[in-house]
């Protein structure tokens, strides 16, 4: 059995009693006859006085509670303001760091003037955030040959950008050793495999080596199109990506002579959706390139970007599109 509680120490009971006193006093003061009758009764004046004193005490407690709540409110507001200022400072630091990272990543991208003089090129490169995982590069190979490569690291943002920087160093090491695209990509894959498995990332790749009349390429998940006299030749894409397995990469060859157009791109553009959920598609992009293949490469690129921009509801991925034409030496 539990002991009963003293109702006089119950805050709820006290509040109800004080509310009753308040209503009784208000009713009494609004009725002159009842007020005179109470005062005329023996002890009535003391009863009214006691009720009034109780109301004064109730008012004083309410005022004290309000003062305490005001102090708590001011402390809460001060704490919230301090947190807001700290978050603003952290956001500014993060924004500044991302801006520096963006500048570094842009500096890592190659200068198109380093390409062979007989190759005209136009480039569209857009990251979804300040930094990203799409990357392209130009490489000088043994025997005075050169290569163009396009990579797409899985994921977005800072982690993808850091992996991109790591792969760039591996590519530079590999291109000093060989002029074979399959050997180069295989070396990069083996050198990067443990690291990429550890961070649970992979990368698609198009690696193209140019000779006088041909290109040799590896297409591990990337997209490539060669247009010759209006006819389309798409790259043979293999399902082996950098960082997924150590299986060797297959190498292919295509003729690439004066006037031919070559396009290399990642999936950011072709997998975009319109407002109704319809996909942009590889075929739509390839058809635009082929249809306008006689135009300057910068004009072809602009047609592709304008068509994509008018189509898509929003950007959903990093985008890289390179369009090249073999020119007369």
C-alpha cells in the first residue's frame, strides 16, 4: 500500500484552487449584493481578504515563472545564435576548401594545345558539384605517339575527385612504359586495383592511341563514336572497368583519316531524363554528331550541348564530351 500524497503540495491542485479563488472573487466583485452580504456576515471580510492574498501570491508566482522563462529563452536564443554562427563559419570554410579543390582539379585537366597539330578538338566538361569524378587527359607516348583518354569514377564530389587525382598519377606512370592502349590500361588497373577495392570505387575508361591512319583503343565501359563520311562506327565496349577485376582489357582498331570525326564521352549526358522520365540515349547523341559531322567540331559540340540542355529536366551526373577531327598535316 502506498501513502497518499498531501494535496497541498500538489502543483496541479494548487493551480486549480487558485483558479477557483480567482473565479469566485471575480463573481463576487461583479455582484454588489453578494459582496455586501459577504462583508456583513461574521468573518466574511477575513474570507475575502484571504482570497485576495491568495490571488496576490498566485500573481507573484506567475511573475517569477515568467521571469525565469524569459531568462531561459534568452539563454536558448544565445545558444542557438552561437551554433548558427559556428555553422556559418564551418560552411564558409568548407566552401573555401571546395573552391580550392575545384581550382586544383581544373589545373589537373590538360591543355588542348598539347595535342597533335593534325587533330582539331572541342571539349565540354561539367561537374555536378564543385569537384567530381569525370576526367580526360592527353598523353605523349613512346615513339612520338599521343593518346586521349576519358575516365568516369563512380560516385560524385570530393571522394571521386581524389580518386581521379590518384588515377592521373597512375596513367602518367603507365604511358612512360608502353604505347599499347591495352597494356597501359591493364597496368593502371593492376596498380590501382587494391586501392579502388578498398574504397569501393571503380572507373570506366576510353583510352585511344593515334597513329597516322588508325586509332587503337580500349573501351572499358566508356562511350566512343567514329563518323566517317556520315557513317557511324561505335566503339566495342567491354564490361571490364578499372578496379573491378584484374582481367586483361581487349584492344581494338579503327581507321581514322583526314575528315573523320571521333567522339568520346561519359554517361552523364546520355543517361539524363526529361520531365516525363524519358531517357536522352546514346543513339540520340550519336545521331546529332553524325548528322553534323561536316561542321567544325566546336559547332558540333554546341549542337549536342544545346540539344541536351533543352531535353533534360536537370543534370544528374558529371558530363564529359570530346569531339575531334583528323585534319590535314
